[in-house]
């Protein structure tokens, strides 16, 4: 009896470990690099359904490494919600990267928080914020439910600023829940 219990427990732990290694969600979009200054900045992050920051998947290095303090209009929502001002250089380096070239871009969330701990199944929101140029911003928002099977999320978009010129910097945004 003890051996059967041990084997069942071991199998359950193995299944949990495999599930934790599988991606939870995936964000894909077309990025068109803009010419000139004060553009091409974006961040991708996760919050829970109560608006609590969970984890940043990616942020452009210029903003994450201090550009936000020189240009407060550079992805300001993410800067605020991520608590960027209080992060160490190592924490910033773990999330920041060079601005990609023009093309399709994909970011995958493994279902963990910023400490690497698995989050419980439930409702989350995946965000993609971009600074199109100076005060012109875009915010994509996709509510997702983790732990209830694969699905395609509805992505809403909100533009701020009066310029229409750079609105194609981030387009064709899709979010898929993978587990």
C-alpha cells in the first residue's frame, strides 16, 4: 500500500513538473522598426486579474536601462507597474534586450512570476505597450485564463497621442493560451 501511494505521488509530481515546463501563453506580433528618435520602445508583461504585476517577458534595453528617466514618455505604463526604478542592474539585464529588426516577434510566458515560481491556474492579463514616437503610445491588452486548456485570447488596443504615422509599428497582435 505504501509503495502504491509512493508511486502515485511520484507520478503526480512528474506531471506537475512537465506542466510547469510547458509554456502557458504566447504573444506574437509584427514589428516595423521606425526611423528617427523617440520611437521603437516596447515592453511585454503579465499581471494578475487584480492588476498586480507578475513578470516582465521583455523590455527594450534603452528604456529599461535608464532611458525612462531621461524620457518619461518611453513605455510609461510598464515603467510604473513593473517597479523599474527599484530593480537592480541584474534584474534589468534579465528582462531587457536589443530592439529587434522588422519582422514577426514572439514572446512566450512559462507561467512563472518574477521570482521563477509557478503561478496558480487562473485569470491573468498579458500587456504589450509601445512608444510609437514621443507621446504617441499603444497599449495592447489580452485577458487570459491559465490552466483551463488552449485558447485564443481577445486582444484590445488603445492608442494615445494624435499622430497616425507610426501606428503600424506594432500590428497583427495575437495571444494564444497554451495550457
